C-alpha cells in the first residue's frame, strides 16, 4: 500500500480535524502518500482530491468542523454511482480509504469495501452517539459540553423569572444528547424518540413540583421526539409557569473539540492507518472499554445503537 485518502462525509462533528491530522501525519511517517478528498462523496465523484502534507494539517486539531469540508450525496445509494467513485480512486492510484462520518457515510464505506473491493476503514463521527459497537463517536463529548453550557445559562434566566424553558436539542432518532444533557443539568423532564410521552401525566408532575415551591422548570426534548413548540402547546397551560422555547440547532455541532474528542480522534486516526496497513477492510475503529479496536462494518450497521434506558431512569429518579 502506497497511497491512501481520507474523506469526511455527512454532518460535521468536532474532532474530525484531529482525526484528519492523525491520519495524515501518521500515514506519512509510515511511508504513505496521503490525499484529502474534499466535500465528501460528492467531491470524490468530482475528483476533488489533493495531496496532504504535514503543513496541510498544522494547527487544525483545535478547530471545529472539517478542513476537507463535507456534503450530502444521496446518489451514493446507487451501485453505479459507487462504481464510478471506485474508478476515481483507482485512477488516482488510491490503495486505501479512511471515511469519517455517521451512519450514512459508513454505509457508503461498507459498500465501497465489500462491493467495489476498495480497502476502507471507517471512523465514527457523529454527535448523536448512535453508532453501535463503539462506546463513543467523535464529537459527542464536545456537543454535550456545548448543550450543558447552554442549558445552565438558560436555567439562570428560568430561575430569575420563575419560568419554564423547553429546550430542543438534536437527535432525530436518538435521544442520547437529550438524556445525558438533561440528566447532568437536573432537568425536570426529558423527552426522547425512544419512549412515548404522556403529556397529561408529565404536566401533572410538573404542576405538583410547582405547587411544592419549585421556581423554575427545564424540559429537554430531542428533535426526533417532538418540536419544542409542540411540547410547549401541550404543557404551558398545565404546569403553572410562563413558558419560553429555545432551539439550540446547529450550534451543537460547532466549536473547538474537547480534550476527550481530540484524544479519541488521534487514537482512531492512527488505528485506521494501521488497519489499512494490516490489510483490513470494511471495518470501523471503535472505542471499547477504553481500548481502540476494529469491528466489522456490516455488524456495526445491522442496527442503531440503543439508548441506555438506565440513564433515562436515573434522570427521572434525580429530577
């Protein structure tokens, strides 16, 4: 193996740049030429590829987002499109590919490996922490710190004005961000896609707490469970509080990655290069019990990572 490439695909996540840096610098030290593919799979199809050097990745570890940029590429679901992408890689002499991204990106990587016979290793990069067989994905820790900071600031205002805040966080099919951020900020309620909510029961509970002297109320809702506006309509006349809505949106994806995400990205980047050099393909670098291991992508993608309901129960017990 002489040439490898790296691509970031789908939604960005803090820590992607640190992983790019690790792949480039470690790859060069192992005697490889390393190339960056810009704008995800769309950029691969457009042959937007450039050689990376030590200087290319200088000073990027602390930056959020991805210097390679990213995009959605819905046409990549088609076999003929993936065959075209594989031909681009072969034409440029690329012997192996590192893909950083979430479920959709990793599915594309799996098909490139299994179907098109391109040696490929995935690195999980998604703030939702919904990739199975890895304890954490890149960006999760940074995202949680951003969300927790925002909730704590809103809690100050909620207390000062004796209000309820309905705070909508990301998570279309996963309630991980809502659960953990709600738990560690002492939210009165957490609403997630994995569990149906009874608004009447929830409203009664919050009203009882208000009548016992509670002077603020924080409800964290994952976007895939309901919109903050829907939750507010169900609750605002039942809970005895003036209600405000905050949608955190894409601020959750940005910002300088935490030390945890930088370390995880660096370890996974090195592990991805080593996996390619060992001849592994269609695998994912994963954090398992504190160690970085590789697991088969087809096993990873059989089902989404399930929310740990014990965390949700704990949040309920302590609220």
